[in-house]
C-alpha cells in the first residue's frame, strides 16, 4: 500500500462564509488499482482504514472490501480531491436583495437561483440524504446555487423536539455555507394549513435560527410553506407577527411568504393574485412563493405564475414534474414550459426533492442515501432532468 500524506485547507471567502475543505490525494491509489493484493500478488481489495480515490473523491474503507468506493457502507467519504478553485454561488453573487419583482445580486443585477429542496429533515436529513458527500455532489458536480432545508413542524418534525431539530438545522446551514451555497430555511407547515396555529413555535424557531446565523449573508427565510384552507388575510396577519422577529435580529434578511391555496396565490382554493395585490405584506425585501406540480398544474397555473411575477417578487420554492402529491408519471412537456417561463423571467426555484424517497419526485433511487452512492446511475428520471436544468449554461 502506498504511503499518503493528507492535507486540508479551508479558504475563507468573507462575510461568515467558507468553502469546503480540499484534500490532496497525491499518492493515493485510484480505483480499481487496489491497495492490497491476494496471495498471488494481484491487487484485489482494500483493508480497514485503507484510502482510495474514485471519481475525484477520497474514501476510506470501514472494513475489508472489494466493493467500488462510494457504492456501499463499506466506505466512508472523506472529501473531494479538488484544488478548490471553483467560484461558488456566494462568491459570484454576494449578498442578495429583492429588487422590483426579482432577486438581485450585490451589484443589483437580477439573477436566477436554481437548486434543490430537501425532503423532511426528520426522515431524510443530517447523516442520511444530507451529508458531506451529498452536499459536494449538489454544489460541485451539479453546480447548484441553493438548497432548501425543509423543517417540518408536525409529522415527527420540529414540534416533537425543538432543540434537536434546531441543532440539526444549524449544522446543515453550516455545511451548505462551507460550500458557498445559498440556503433557504423552510418552515414547512402543512397540516394544519393555517400558519397561525404554529405561531409560537415559529417565533421560537426563527429566533433561535436567525440568532445563530445572523453573521451569514447567504440565508433566506421561508416563514410558511403551503398555507391552505385559510384566507390570505390570515396569512398576511401571520407574516406581520413573524417578520419582525426575524428583522429584529437581522434587519436585511430576505423573507419569503407562502401564499394561500397551497402557495398558488389562491388559485387552488378559488382565490387570485389580486388578493395579495390588494393586501400586500407591509415590509420590504420580501418575496411571495408559488408552488406547482407540472403534471397536475397546467396552463391556468402557469398563467398565474406569469401574471404574479409581472407584478410581485416571486420565488418558486417548491415544484415537481409529477402530480401534486409528488408522485406519478413525469410530465416533461408541461415541466419544460415552466422551466422556460422561469428562465425567461429569472424566477428562482428549488425542486422537490433531494432524497431517495419511493415517490417519483425524489430524485435518487431507493437506498442511495444509505449507501452514500450519489452518482448519475442512481438518478431517477426526474433527477436526470434536474441535473441538466440546474447546470444549464454553467
């Protein structure tokens, strides 16, 4: 086995940001050049603690193995073998702000962020589908700009253990920030649909998260995922309770406000964009969210997005190519129409979702996260499309 000397360097890029560590892999065997031989002297395997590089990534064997590095639990991911000279999204754009109906970089140029949303952190979060390797895959291989971190309130989420989930969210924010990604912190209320039902929990959550991350300039806060079975007035009143909590700690934070009717500007519940236009949230540097699932939400929903984004700052914080439940067949034609619309109008987006859930909307095949095997062959159909759409023009 060849001797190795590992070094790591974290490069500061200012404003509380840093890039991921770059590891020197010189002298480390490259798969399939095994570090250990059999009794005939033929390289055939790795022993416990042996290191190998594969596809520009460094791995260490947890035990004796002949498996391909990165394809099973026999291997631990240590980092990338890059020189780490890439320009990160935060380095490219700096601190963002809302300008007119769009999102602008520090030079006041309108931009479009493209990235992925996690699934619920209680199911697919830290150490599962969100790891150093999966973050590197998204940030470096996919060249994404942003990750949305979905903190479910109910369904085994934040309400069951606020301290635990606050700690997990802060760790994930740090991991994403190290890679120069923007982070969308998603307060994923869904049932009950009235965000006021979780008002006190929301105040506690945002107080803790914003306080811990007030030094960062790459965080966006989404205060209500999909308000439903509730009026726009109730959502607006909720926002007037939560936004001051955030702004008291970080006055320039960008805040997203979920719209009524499952974030469709009321279209899914008989409302309209005019509900928001006639009764807007009375704060600056805010955006309104729109969600769609392309197989279910066709031309009438695209018209709502088109109209709303002409008049208001809109962020598509969740969407899929499938039915509204995130499952079923992918509709490429309808999805491409949305992609083209968002590209033309520079509407930022995060797709649902970066996990190996069984539904078609999860981009990874089952057991990808357990095996930490985030390679193209493990992508479902929607994942193949998403990688192309995120990386287009980069």
